[in-house]
């Protein structure tokens, strides 16, 4: 075991990398877009994380490396602390593992050889500001062009600032170009970088730096895309393999999905419901099923768009967008006051908003993140609940979205278990001390924006199924516990039918 290096990248590092590499994929710098991805927030570009991690490798080993392989097992986030450890291998290579707590997020292997110091380096070329939209790719598709970056010298300065002064220019440039190509060209906007390999090629040239790239693997079912690229120019050539997943669009709820389990009806005509987190995922599915049963639903959202689409699908009298951040006390109070001034009295309250869920562990480095996750989970339920209580009619109902993780404790998600346990405790208190009719819906894994990582929706339960079971409880078609608190298991939600 060699040295351990603490890594902590920030937004300034990410902006410098974007300017130098040309990779301005929105998952790195657009918070509104990033909230709709499975990471739930802006992430560190994978190539930037590799550059920072390689700062832990002794200079001589970097200079003699001829092959770099990197695998990403989880995204890295700005402002968080990671630890990179370096281990020598029997073949003379080096392994770098980056961890958050005890969770591995990045694994790099360096293999020895003639080195990359005399390999081709990218030239200088401008880059487009907007990434290409993701589209279906097929094996054999190819691209070619100038092998370059907007500001190679700025990328060098950033690497030096991060401590990777011995990283050869050729390898540094290859990482910057790989980030640009995957994030801005292929797959483009909706991509997840899962791995890459850079190796010294055999061809030497004194021409202008150029690249040719082609699709080696394209699996529409899983979203897997493998691109192989050859980069040539002054010096030895470079060969790259870029492994990505292309996110598929999660279908938005519509009238067909809303009535796929529970036929349309008017049993909830005249009912007024506030759905916090009702603009996407399971929240949007619940809104759609409630609307198909005749209810008028106020659906909260942090940015315009999704709730308006639901209104267009189900009608102005069924879905009413409410723009606010449920974590913000002033916004939440103002939203509820607007309903009160309009004479609204609520029959029900749906609390389905929650933070993105990624692997974690119990470790001194993760304490702040675990506390933040649990705090956010509880705040997204408690703040709207306390604000809306005065508007809730006597005999009104509350749905709190929990998870099957409460029953089957997941090994790699302690923060998720703690957060959902806290939300369930809130529901139990409301049923026991406030006499409310409460449902704790322990949802199975569903295909939503927050679970739309590699492999997309495979092995998931449709949100329309879970939403229909929840609304079935609202309608009294699911047996309710006499205590006022009903708990529906993942199996019950999955198997419920009319």
C-alpha cells in the first residue's frame, strides 16, 4: 500500500475543466437538469475525477504507464471528501481506488510499458456549447475530425493545481478529449460514463492531430454503448475505448397509464388534494391516477414543465401546478396560503418528494452526507405537512411514500433506510396523536428519473401499478387498519388489482 490522498473537487475545478475540455454536459453544470437524473445533483466529470485520482500515483509510475483503465461504480460529487489509495500490482502496474467512506466509486489501473510521454497530444480547437441530443446508435457508425481541445494549456494548469504534475500531456489530453467526445458528441446529453481505456498505439505520424471513432457495441435494451477511437498526429498514436450508458427517456404518465390498473371513474369528484413531489416519478403517477378518478390535484414542482404537461393531459380542473420548493419555509407557506385564499379545503395530502439515492456507508467521511440526506428526507415531508395541516378536513388522509428498504435493510444505503424510517415515524405520530388516516406506502423499485441509471427500468415495477394501489386505498378498496395507520408492503403494492 502506498500513499493515501484526500480528494475534494469543487465547482470552480469543474468550470475550469469544462472551459479547457469543452465538455459542458448539463449533468455537470445545470442543477435543474441534474435534479432530473439518477444522481439528483450535479456530478464531477469522470475524466476530471481520474485526473485528480492520478495525483496519488508516484511520478515514475505515471511516466512509464502505457495503459490506463478506469471504471466508475458511482458518481462523484463536488464538495465531498474522497480518499484515493494506491497499491502496487505483481506485474509492475498500479491500482488506484477512490472511495467515499468504504464505498468504492472509481477504480483505475495503470500498466507499465514504454510510456505515453511521446504520444500524440491534442491540438487546439473550439468546441460547441450545447451537447448533441442522444439518439439511437448502431454498431459500425463512425466519426472523424480534428483531435483537439479548446484550451490544452488550461487543462495542464488544472492538473498541476490538483497535484497531477507528472501526468503526461498525452494522457491528460486523452482524458480531456474522451470527456468531450462522450459528453458532447456520442452519446451526448443523456449519457453515463461507466469506463474508459487509453493505451499507446503502434502507429507514428507527423500529421496534424486527428481522430477516427466508431461504435463497437450498441445495445438498445441496456443502453450500453462502446466506442473505440484512434488518435494520430505528431508522435505515437493513442487507442481509446469509451464505455457509456445512454439514458432512456422515462415515460411520463398519461391517461392510458393512469387507467391501466384502476379504470377511470368519478369517485373522487369534488375532492381536493395537495401532492408534494407530484410533478415526476411516482408522485406524478399518483397525481395522474387521482385525476382519472375525478379529484382536483395541486401538484408541486420546483421548475415549470412537468406539472403543466399533466394538466394538458388531464385538464385544468384536474391538475393544477404549484411552483415551490417544499424545503423552503417561505415558499411552502406562501403556496398553502394561496390555496387557503382560494377557499381550498384539502381532502388529502400526498408526500412523495425525496432526495436522490446512491450507495453510501457508515464512515467518518460520510457523516455529513448521511445527516444531510436524512434531514432532507424528513424536511420534504414535515414542512409541507405542518403547513398544510390547517387546510386538511376532518377525516382527511395522508399518503407518505416509504420504501421496501424499511423491511429489507439494504447493505449499501444506510442513509436511505434512516431517512425512510424517519418518514414512517412521522406518519405513525400523525395517526396516533392526530387521529389521521395515514398510509405508509413501502414502494418497490420503480422506473423513475431517480432510478434511471445503467439498465434503466429493467426489473422495476411500473409507477402506474404502485400509484393505482395507493389510490385504491384512498377509495377504500384496500383494507385499512383500525388504528388509522395502514402499511402497504412492496408485494401488496405490486400485486394489487381491482
